[in-house]
C-alpha cells in the first residue's frame, strides 16, 4: 500500500493570480482555505484520489504542498494584520473627505427683512447678528400686554388690601341708619304722638261745635232777613272747613292708634338686613377665590408678554457658534415665512475626515487613536487628528466609499477629528489618514 498523497482541489487559474491564493480545500486535511479564512480539517487518507473537476489539478509533490501552505499563510497574515514574531506592522492609510458640521439658522417669526448684517463667506462669532426682521407690529402687541399686566396688578393689589377705612365707615353708617328706621317703624307711634293727636282731635271737635252753633244762628237770622245771604254762606263755609279738619284729625288719631302696618315693618326689616350684609362683606374683604382668579389672570398676561418678547428676540437671527457664512441670499425688503432657514453656516470648530475601514482592519482602530492627515492642497504638511467615533454598525460598499481595498468588503465608518486651528482646511478637501496600529 503506497503513501497517501494530498489532493488539494485548486483550480489551475487560481494558483497564482497577482500574488493571491484563491479558495481551495486540501483533502489531506491539514488546512482549509475558504473565503480568505483559515480553519482546521480532518485528514482524508485516500491514496491516488483525483478531483473530478476539469479545472482542478492534483498536487502530489510535498514541495508543492509546502509552497502552497506558505503562500496561504503569508496572504492571511497580510490581510488580517496578525503580528508574527519578528514582523513589523506597517502604517494603515485610508482615503477620505474633509467634512464639517452644517448649521441652518432661521427665525420662528416671519416678516419683512429690515437689514442684512453679514455677507456670504464672512467669518462670524457666536451670538453675532446675521439679519434683522421688522417686528414693529409685535412691539405694539408688547405694549398692549404691558398695559394689561398693569391693570391686573392694580386689581390684585386692591383685592389683597381689602376695603379702605372710609368704605368700612360708610357701610357702618348705612347699617346704623337702616337699624334706626327699623326701630322707628316698630315703635311707632310714640305715646306723645298719640296724646298730641288726641288733643288736636279734641280741639278740632270743639271748634267744629262752635262753628255749627254759629251756622245755626246764621240760618235763623237769614230766614228772618236779619243778615244777608252772603253772611250766611260765609258761616256755612267756615263750618264745612272745620268739619273737614275734624275728620282729618280723627283719621290721624285712628292711624296712630292702629300702629305700623305689617308690610311696612317687613320692608324696613329687609332694608336693614341688606345694609348689615353689605357691611359684613366690606369688613370681610374679597373672597380667596377672587384673589386666586386675579393672580391667575396676572400670570396669564405675564406669559403673553414673555411670548411676545421671545418673538421680538426671534426678529434677530444670530449665529449659534463661531462659523463661516456659506449661503445667505437675502436682501432688505424680502419677505420671510416663519420657521424657515434663512442662512447656512459651516462650523469652524467641527471639522473631521470621514474614512471607511474594512472589517479585517477594524480591530486595529480605537477611539482616541492619534492620526496623521495629509491634505492634497498642502502636500508638504501633516496635520494632527484623533479618532473620535467608530460606527457601531457596518455597511456594504457605501455610496461614497474610499477604501484601498477595491473588493466589496464590509466596512465601518470612522470619524477622525481634525485640528484646524489655522482655519486653512475647508470642507470637501480630499485627505489621506495614516494610523499606526
């Protein structure tokens, strides 16, 4: 029985192509190279077995097997960046594009542009005004809101202080007057008034009796022709007048003797009750609910004023950070819609290079790693940088990939922050990033 031979299934056109070993499988089982990954396999001791494929060749010489294994190991070491004893790792170089943070500024209020304070390409500092919008209408609303606040404040202070001493005294006097009227009605008539009415009635009764006697004599004399008819009529008129007075005195005495009517007493009692309640309200002051309502109205007016002040402040568009004005196509008199960007700024401090690292080399990159950056515009200079971010999710051949590996590898985006203290690097420049493992 002869010695077993290794039979690697290698297509003939992949044995040596640009220094790369294609995927193959050794049936003798020492190494399996598949999709650029090195794994172990079992031994297959099948003597003299050949591959059925037309494009495969059979390696029966141990020398060929050793050469194939050595080439595979060297290729894998170059791709994975593994450290072998005595080997030196080379610097990783990636190509990318300089990017910067873009800021779109605008205003939450619309209106007519009053003035444009900067031009395109100008460097601006944080908080610097870019444009001003006419907010005269909002300022008028602000003055109205201030007047309403003063009105609500005055009402709240009046409620909190309560009634003035003069108002309390006036309410007390009204209550005292109503009480006096009630006592007068309840105690009416007084004994003196009844006595006076009795005396007046008695006097009128005596005078009436005398007038009737005079009228009787005048009637007799008139019938005898001793007096004129005119004198008789005068005596009669006198008697009638005294009779009417007598009846009035009689009714007045009867009214006094009957006293106040019940409905009059009830009416006066009601007026006294109302006066007393009004005095109690004045002394107790406003209710707590009225004060709380007044305070709520004051807060509402203050919030309206605060909103107007914010809108007035929005009338001036400012730069949030130090940046360069990239686009500003406005002129005084232009009309702006609210909540629309009016200018585009490029932040000076936020400048980085976006590179894409293949998955086999991702383990050599770490956040905080120093980088040396070369810009095409400045071929003799090197700029410092640091790895600021590594994407947590990979992607396949992004649209703007710039990788040294032309194959469709899975890559990870890496953000390398760039030191641009001189301000000479611009967004969009091509750059090469060198990283030392």
